[in-house]
C-alpha cells in the first residue's frame, strides 16, 4: 500500500467522482415500482420472496398434517401430497433462499457496503427483479393449471417427472421448467450486476481485503450461481424438449403403465448430473451469503473484530471452488459408475475442513468479546448450533458407504433442513433484525423478536433433530403414508405427531415476525443512523434510510478494514471504515499474531 | 461433465491469479494508510460486464457440449450428415466478425463513416448467417433428420438454436450502437459500444467454430472417460 | 445467562435423546455391519465436536456477556491456533473417510462365486428373476414386455428359458450365500430397499445397476421403494424371506420356469 497522509481527505469531492449513470425517477411509478434503485429492488426481492415463502410454509403445514395425523385432511391424497412436497422444496430453495440472500441482501447491501451509489447496471437490475416476479407468477400459475403443479419431487428426476404416474405431468412440469428458466435469466441479469459492482464500483480505499465478509459471501455465491445455474437451464431446456417434442435426451425406452413409449436410448442419469451440478453449488450459494452475514452479525454484536479475517476469506473462496467438484455425492446410490464414489467422497469430506475453520473463527470471535445478546446476535448463535448440527450430519451422508443405508430416508430430510433450511433462514431473520433500522429508520420490536427467535430456533431444532433418528431407523422420505411397516415401532407415530405439532407452532411464530415487520414500520423505536455502533459503510450514510444515490454529494473514502471494534487506544469501541485515524496507535497495537 | 470441469478449472485459475494480485494475503488490519486506489476503475464497467457475461455464456455452451458428449456414448447415437451449407454460414460469420473488427479500428481512428459501413456490413452478414442457419435446418428436416428421430439430430437443433439466440442478442446490441452512431453520440461512447460489439462477435465466432467442429466431425470422447476412470481399474 | 443455559440444555437434551431414543437402526441381517461400524465412528467424532462447539459457545456467551466497563480484546488472528485447529480437523475427517472408502471398495467388489439374481421395479410393484439350473440369467429388453412377459425376457435366448420369474410375489433367498443383485426398471427410477440389509441402489430404466450382500439372518423382511416413483411410491411393497438352504431349495422346486409361463400364457 502506498501511504498518502491520513486525514487529508475524508471524502471524495463530487468533482472527483466519475459520473455515475444513475437513473432519476420522474414519478411515483418509476420510484417505487419500476425502480432502478438497488435498495428498492432489494426490498422488492425480499418482500416477494417472503410472500412466496409463506405459501411454501403453508404447504409444509399441510404435509405435516398428513405425516403426523394421516388421513385427517381427506383432500391430501398421494398426488396432492407429492405436489405439496415438490412445490415446498422448490420454492424454499430457489424462490425464497436464493432470492432473499442474493436478490434481497445482495441488492441492498453490496452498493452500500462498498460505498457505491448504485449497482453498475441499474436497468438490468430492474429487469432482473421483474423477470423474477414473472417466474414466481408462472410458478404460482401451476397451482391453477389443469392437473395442478408437478409432483415429481424438487429434483424433477426423469423419466418419472414427465410420465403419467406423476401428478402434474401435463401442465405442472412445463410451467415449473419455464419458471425455472425465467428465474435463471432474471438471476443472471442481477448476478452480472452484483459481480461487476464488486469488481468495479468499490469506493476509493475499499480494497478487496477491506470488504465486509457479507460482501465476500454474496460475491462468491453470485459467481458460483452464474456458473452453476446454466446447468439447470440446459437440463430444463432438454427436459422441455423431451416433454413437448418427444425427444429422448433423458428418456430411455420404457413401458408406461403397460404401453411402450416411443422414446428410446436416453439417460436419466444425465439429468441427475446436470441437476446436481447446479444443485450442489446451490447449497453453498445459499450458505456462503449466510456465512458472510453471520460473521458480520457476530462481530458487530460481540464488539470484537472477526477472528482470522484472512482465513475467513480464503475459506469462502475455497468452499466456493470445491463445491463444484462434489456434486455426485447426491448420486452415490443412483447407479452411476461406482468408482466415482471414491473421488466424490474424498472431495466432499475435504470441503468440511474450510467449513470447520469458519465455525472455529466464529467461536473465537465470541471468545473475549463483549457480547450483547441482541436479537440479531441470538439468531447468529442459533445459526451456529443448527449449522454445526446439520454440517456434522453431512459427514455421514458425504461418506459414500454411510450414505448407502441413509440415503432417501428421513435422515437426509433432517440433514438438509437443518443445514440449508433452518440455518440460513435464521441468518436471514438475523439479518433482517440487524438491517431493518437502516431500511426503515426504525428498530424492530425486541420483545416480539425474542419470542420469534426462541420459538423458531428451539422449535426447528425439536423438529429436525429427532427426525434424524427416524431416518436411521430406516423410515424412507417422500412417503405419503408410512402404512404398516414391521420394522417401525408404534412410537414413531407419536414422534411424527409431535414433530407436526411443533411445526405448527413454529409456523405461527412467523406470523409474529410478519406482524412485527408491519408494526415497527410505524411504531418502532427511532433508530438513528447507526444503532448498533457498527463500522461498515452502510451505517455511515448521511441519511437514514439512505436516499437515492446513497451518499449525497460525496462518496466516502475507506481508511481501514471493516472490523475495527474495541481497538486499544480508540475513544469508542468501534471505528467506522471511513474514519481516518493517526497511524501510530494502530501499528503498535494491531499486530497480535 | 469433464469439459465443464476443464472450463471451470480455467476460470478458477484466472480468478485465482486475479485474487492473488489483489492482495489476498495482505493483512488489512495493519493498513492504516489512506486509500491508494484510483476512483475510476481501469476497465469500464460495461466491458467488465461483457467479460463476465461471455464467461457465463461460455459456461452455458460448455454444459451443452458436456451433455452432448455424455449422451453420444449411448447406443442409439446416429450422427446426421451435416449440410454443406454450414460451411458457407461459417464463412459468412467470419466475414461478419472481420467487418466488426474493421469498424473497431475505424472507431479508434475516429472515422465515423467507416464505422457505419463496418456496422452495417457486419450486422447484415450476421443476419445472413442466421438465415443460412434456418435454411440448414430446413435442409436437415427435409432430408428426414427430424428432431425426434435421433438425439444426435436433437442436439444439432438445440446447439445451433442456442448459438443463434446469442447472435440475435448481439444484433440488438449492434442496433443500439448503430442508433448512437446516427444520433451523433460522442466518439468515446461510440468507441466503447463498437468495441463491446466486436468482442462479442469474436466470441460468437469462436463459439461457433468449436460447436461446428463438434457437430460436423462428431469426435468421440470415450478416451477422455477412459482416462478419468483409468486410476480405478 | 439464560441463553447460555438453554444452549447447554440443547446439548444435554440432544445427547440424552441419542441415548434413550427408541428409534435406532434395525437389527442387521446382512454382512454390512462394517457400514454400521463406520456410522458408529462417525457418531462418536461428530457428537464430540457438536458438544464441544456448542458448550464452548455457551461458555463464551456466559463468560463474556456484556457488562458495563467490559471491553473486547482486539486480536485479528492467531496463526498458530488456526493451523492447529485445521490439522486436528483434517485428522478427524480422515478418521471418518478412511474406513468409509475401505468399506466402499468392498461394497463395489462382488466376491467371486456369488449367485446372481435380478430385481425389476415397475410402477408400483416388484418382480424377481432367479437363474434356472444353468445358473445364468437370460437377456432382456423392455421391448419384449407384454402381460405374459412382464420382465421383458428375450424369448429367443436359450439362457433365459429356464429362468424363474416371480411376478408380484415374495423373494426367497438362502442364508449365508453372497448374492449379486442385478437391478432393472422398466418405467421410472426405483430403489430396492430393505432396511435390515443396509445395502441399496437405484434402478434405472435403460440400464442395469447392481449391489451385493450376504443374508446373515433368517426371517421375513419388508421391501420398500426408496426412490420416488410417482403416486404409488409409498405402497410399492414386497417381502424377502431369508431361509435355510434346504427350505430354499424346496421353494425353488415349486417355481415355474419362464418357458412354462410362456406356454401357459398362449
């Protein structure tokens, strides 16, 4: 680093700033609806995703009714049940988690945290949201299409997905594939924005290694998504051809309910490779932003620098790269060449090492911190518990031979819900409690927040922890009705009923959260610009909520990394990134290695 | 998926070198100095955007090729004879690329008239290319090589269609550049716009050459699979 | 304080649940107790890590909770500590992976002298085929599937004439003999799953997959489908009877060969 004298310039004068191509809205419509402001787009993404997520939540209730109390709701027949699980899974993974973490948090936070005025391509950014919305509409439309939505399971495995033994094979599967393609197109437009903004639009002084881990997580996840989603796109196009035009990409010669179909020679495994080539990185596309956000939550609320920042960055990058060579661990018992098992088990377990490092560093950030048990901090702690739990059960499933008895049982369901359902959702909640004051200028109600946290965290744990043991017993997943099984003790029905009851309670706790979001909009405590005393740039905006262009006339200049909390010798226990400070104090004290 | 992995390895190497140059091993908490970064990035955002987009589009095409190479090992694979028209189309696309290259250098000199000629010629030849592809499709279909009759045919249609859609997208961008030219936009802006179109055209050409050689010569990749499973035998 | 206590309770509760849970794996009935052993090793390692992580977190939350005047320590990194943790983690991971890969190599290597049987899945029932006296299974193809030939055996293959076809009925296996199971499907993906055998593998239309095991316990075992296959997925059941050699031979002698079935069907 060259060293210009500190304290000379606190901001970049407007004359020095390259002209940003900001679109200036002319009407209410272009300001709030067809907005090109990344902050508005982020809010639009989040609200849409939470809305469609609520649908998926209701679907999970209906599934749990059937599993806990079989036959109580007579309209849940096998076909409906499979439609519910399929839509629940697809919505939660793609349309909720991916959309909130990248489209929501990414849009809102990337420009603010980097000191940019907006995303670099605001128009494409707007198109991204509207394409996403269209994808959601098409998805929802499949509920009303003849035959209903597809019930092929969220993995949409052919040949089953397009044959008549599966519900929704006439319209549902087509709409699902089209919706996914739209989502991918929309995401690609947004993703180009996130990546190029990080590469190009950082303010002066914001080197890569000064970026908050939130940005690192979202950035890496976006790069991964840009490379992984095309696999799903290619697969979706090919399956659409198989379904609509009668090609045989995935369709072997087969007998459909007594009739020989005209397909021939296709490979169902090919779909699985394409799907999981997208599907496994997808897990980390959801996890990496959550890792980043939780790092920042812990650091801010423990008033301590994130421990081992460099290692955290390297781990994010390493996980991102490794996650592209583990996909076939979803296919150990799929009948692919058995020798691939050696390779993929090894890569899968290696990825546990950088992941474990991240966990250690979160814990070591808590160690000798000054822990404020605020609501965001509680969610971060809850994340650590559920993520570690779910991550460790991943070591069972990743270890090829252990996967053989456990695959396709409830153990898998419990594992992925814990690790990529509950854990990232807790982070999303934590993030919303953390940044809501910046978005609205008011704090979320803390009492409701605590109720929401404890019910969600303990409830979700009580749902999914015992479920592992049902899987260990051998209860298969995706069963409409267990029926009579000699090896399943009667107590299983009790446990299933218990899990269902807890699921209802946890679901209702989300209503508290949604109510809180609306209630605090008017009634919440005034937040001020930096209620958590955080160092990162989004808390240093001249206005709260930040105005169009974020920074008023002059862009901030960054003088330090994002984690100067409790710096010895500093007057306050945090030093904002854009605050110059005399060099000697830090050089003397900062070298604790 | 071997091709995809090779492609990703290349991306990873480039990203790794770039990250390393950005000081990934520096200790940010020791840097108390003022910022050293210039306020304007060295590459215009639009150009960086195009680079990222080309990477994504390449990934998409490579995945298609991967699917193709896996599917072609199945027993029912019967590659169709390729219409000779494809050779002509390939020539047209090369001409189109050259025309844009010419427009680019003209923009560098500031020769507006030559830029216009280059854009018009490049755009027209790209349209001719698309029409030629359409005729190649008809030729195939008339000869009885239908989409459903063999997966090799289906891949031919899908791969050419995917490429053609990318060409269409490029034509939209080219039309925008032409619009700026007619409105008499500043030379800097025009230069960037023409430059981006040219880069994209070269990408389209390279992509087509690779895809075309794949379709025309239908090389078998079983040896690659053999290499990858060899250690286990 | 309360938060730390609840976190401790989460750990205590989880361990207690693990110990008293009535839901545990079924008594094994095949040679794959190695798999169970690997699971046990994994449980010990991961259980220890889980308890250590959450208890450490609870301790931190309690010990370093905010109090007036408390100030966090400023410590950007500690290379030695991080290196140590990395090494220890790598060792733990290797301790799980090594036995896993070792057992996997056994899993994919069918011992010589195994008898071969075939299991065919279709929506939504199971069928089985055993080689006749010649010990060989005949060729098959979905194009031959008819009501009388539900498994699509090639009528022209002499090896298949004596094959025993069991359509929609129980499978009988002799105890103590390694079996290579050839898996086929004639419509969609299925997965032959007997929890007591531990081993399973998907069946894929258009190709033949396999796994092998040795039944080690006599009894009747339930067959489930473990790969989603449409609306009838959860009712796709069958049974496997593992019996002594003598019983098995007696049962086999009552079964009809494919050639006889074909004749009776005409």
